[in-house]
């Protein structure tokens, strides 16, 4: 299967379908079935009803009581995963139809990860805090929860500023036990505070993955014309000659990405750069394979605690 | 380069138009939203409303389009091509007229007539009057280099050997023909018949003559004018002042005393000089009335002077009717020998200047006038050469064709520049679109 381009994925309105397509792409990467290792725990018996799967009949109880009972199970989860997504206005870039915005790209990746994790039996939660509203979903498993989570992801809007430190702190609180926190952001806001909070969460035993979403247009400036740039979050404007500043700008952005990566690495945090012009499943597959090879992961695709 | 419509070149002012529009035109707001401004260096910011030149390449191309179009409308053509339609039959000539030699001074009108005839026989010609024709050769050759057709240089001179280098033909390109035309009778005895034609040439004033001109006080202006004419018409005294003479005009101060003290010519040098003057035999071609008594100025008034010629005097010049107009005697008062020439001509007669000039020429002749060496005819013949064939007419485009060809080239350049302008504009637009802004169409 060929990878789906970001433009194609973005064109699919159904976020769940997009996530499923990406996960299917991940599965064709020569990995073992992601459903291996799924475990269930017996919960109770209930009287058999026509249509129940015969494999769930408790034949031993039928032999003792001569009545048909079906066994009911409770799904068990391996790891609690919290997805923290930056919904600030800067994530709404680029706002043209040719490419998905960074927020849409982050939502697609988050949905794919949630789909993958939940089908592997993990619990997934969601945390977005924005200026006006936020979404907080505790980490849970099951397909109904997956659908609810994807629905929430589908509705997030880029607006205002993002208090990343607070969002991650709340997300860590929602993880009742030690788990995995995946942060999708451009990490523009409050760089120092966000990095400090990431290190703080990692020090408390949580596994943290920092996924930095950046578009090609903001990693390097193209063109020769003069442009009046307007900050999406503050509204500040600056007129600059793109040709004159492009080299210096590219160096500054590269230095910022490298600084973020090194800060994360120093705290044992994985840093993944998500260029929005590249297919998400390829980036995820490479990263998950690398994470799986690093050892200690739970689950065939590397999700879970190392 | 010449122009068919030079006035059209004023259209070059249009080149300023795109520059003005470029500078005055408001930049169409290339505003676009951006995630963060933290990486946009404040040191490289531009003013919101700017007046500097941006997209200089596009501006330069647009200016070039206008300039090329204007120049094409001015219909340029090469000047050389404009006159070369029948180059094979054309003759371009420079005539160098030597005015320094005695040959010219003997008969300047004739020399000029010869030179003018040479000028008239060429299609394009230049007459150069100079006292140093050899020095004018380079300039003549340069002028001929830009003229179509056969090119030759004609030197009209008496060819005194001192003024011409032996390798004269080598001073000009071999493709240029050289012709020599000798004038005058240089090298032979000059008859000095007739009044010398005096021309005011811009030659250095000769050294002081050893010939005095004695005139009445009221004729001082005449004397000065005569001396001026003589100084300019006769070359410097070559005798180094050894021959001393004085022309005493009628009415001059002390004329009577000079006449009284003058004696017959006896000194050898004065005898030789008088003999030469006699041999020259001035025959004045003018009707001069020498019978009228001259008037000499004195302290209280005027004094009539006798014009009787002493018996010991030697007649030097006579009028047409045989009257003596100038006679020679020797001064017995001065320490050295001095020739005294008494004139019966009225001081204010226009003939005086000519007579004095002729006398001075005779008694203080220049070297050339008394047989200065001149170049032999064989030498002149060796100098003569015919001009090389001009560039073929076939290789010289006609004026109209040449102009049209240049104009066509310029219009092609305009089209190419327009294509370049479109390409540059498109590149800028693509770059702007690549930036993702709304500034695609500028």
C-alpha cells in the first residue's frame, strides 16, 4: 500500500476513517498483528439470549445447573495514554486548502495513535485547553470511547494562545497511574515553561513523547517579495524582505527545533518532528519501529511503556 | 552612429517612468498571517510604506524594454555606411598647401588655384593650408580613414628639402595614395616682378630686420603698418644683420641731410647689394605720380623736398613711365656701410609697403629665395603612389538597408526583453505564491 499524502488525508472529512487508513498503513509495514496480547478479564454470568456467541457459553455451569449462561468479560488495558494537543492559533497555519493545517495534521496523527492504541487494548485520553474551551477526556479503552475521542478531535479549532504547561499538568493528573503522554504542538508558546513541565512530567515516571508539528512554509521562507507578517496569536505585524531574511530565518527555526530536541533528550523524552508535508503514516511507522527496536515497549508497534 | 529621427531620442525620458511608478506606487500589501514572528529578525525589517527599489531586475528589464524601443524608433544607422553606396568610384582627397615656401609667396593665387582644382576634382576633399605640410600628414590620414572611396593626399609645395623628411610616404598608411605638385620656381633666381602679394599668415614674427624705414612723423602710422607688413610677409633676415639698409620715404625727417651726406656706392658689400637690386630691376606696375613734390615735416611746418635724383645714385625702381621711384646711395655718416634707398613715392601710397617688402626681400633674401636646396623631381616621383582600391561596395550596405537592419535588431531585442520581463515577473509571482500569501499578483 502506498502512503497517503497529507493532502489526501486532509481531504477525508471523516477523521476516524483517516485514522483507520493510517493504522492500516502501519500494519502493512511487516509488523505483527497489533491485536496480539489483548487480554480480557471475566466479569459475570448472565442468562443466555438468542444470538449470543456460543463460544461464550459456560458449558461447565450448564452441566451443573442445566441452565444456559453466557460469560461476560471486562476489557483490560495495558497502558494509559494521554494525548495533549496544542490548539493555539498558530496551529491553524497554513490556512490554505492545499495543505492541512498543523492542527488538522496533529488531529489526524492523534486519531491514528488513539485508534492503534485502543485496538491494542490501551486506554487513551485527550487534553486540549484553549482560550475559550477545552476538552478533557480521561484515558479509557473501548471503541465507543475511541469514537467519542475522535469526535472531540474532529471538533477542535485553532484559537487564541495555548497554556502548554497547564495542559500537560492537567493531562498528567488525568493519568491516574504511570502512563504515556504524547504532546502534539509547535512548541512556540512559553518555550521555557513547556520544556520545564515536560521534564517535570517525565521525572514523575510518565513516558513522554514530544511531537513537534511544523509546516514547510514556516521552516523556510520562500520568495523574494516584501511581506507584512501578522502574528496569528498576538496580531503583531512586521514588514520584512523575505529574500533578505530567509537564510537567517531558516537558521533560527532549525536552531529552535534542535534546542527543543536537545531539551527533550536531556529529560529522556522522545522528540519527533512532524513536517506537515510528509505522509503521517511514514513518520509514525519509522518512529514506532525505532521505538520498538529500542526495546522494553509494550505492544507490537512500540506503544506503551519502555 | 547617426539617427534617422534624432528627435525620437527624447523618448528616452520615458525610461524614468517605470522608476517613478516603482518608487511612488504603494506596495500592494503582501500581508499574510504567520504562526510566530519570533524568528523574523527585527534588524531586517522594512518600513510599512517603502520608497526603495525592490525587484531591481524586473525594473531594469522594463527600463531596457523602453530604451530599446525608443532607440529603434530613432532609426539609427552607421555614418560610414551612409556615404558608401558608390565607394568604388569615389575619391577622398586631402590637399596640403604649403604656404611657407617661396613658391607660394611668389604666386599664392596660383598655388591656391592649383590646390582648389585638386579639391574640386575629388568627391570629398579637404584643403589644409599649412606652413608645415609634413606635420599635417597624420591628421589627413586619420580623416581619410573614415571616408569611403580612394584616398589620396596631394602636397602642393615648392618642396624645400629642409621641410620634408625623406621617408614622407611612410608616414601614412600604404593604402593612401600620395601625390606631389611643385609650385613656384624655387631654386632659380627670383625676378620679383610685380608687387608681392602679402597674406596675413599666423607664422611667428621674424626677427628684427636690419632694414630701417625712415618716414615723416605724420607718417609714423604708415611706417608702422609697412614694417608690420614687411615683418609678416618676409622671412627673417638671414644675413644676421650684416647688411644694413634704410628706406627713406619722401618727407622723412632728415631726408635732406641724408641726401646731402649720401655718396656714391663704394663699399664692396653695398656694391654687391646694389648690383643685386639693380639686377632685380623693380618695375612698378603701378601708376605712381612721382612728379608731385613730397612734403617733409619740420618743427614749425612743412618743407618741400626736391625729388631730383643725384647723378651718383643708382636707380633701383622705376615707374611705368620710366621715372625713378627708388634710388640707392651709400651712407657716409654711419660707422659701417649702409645702403640708403630714397623713395619718391608718396608715403601714404599703398605701393610703399609692397616696394619696401620687395626691397627687404632682395637685400635680405631667405635661403630658399636665393637657391635653397629643394627635393629633386626624381625624389618626388618616388613618393608618388596611387591609392589602394577601396572596400568593395558590395560589402558596404546601403544606407536604408543598414538603418533598417539595425532597427530590426533593436526590435528583436525589444521582443526578447519583453519575454525576459514576463519570465522575471512570473518568477516573482511564483515565489510569492510559494510563500502562500495573497501577494501572488503584484
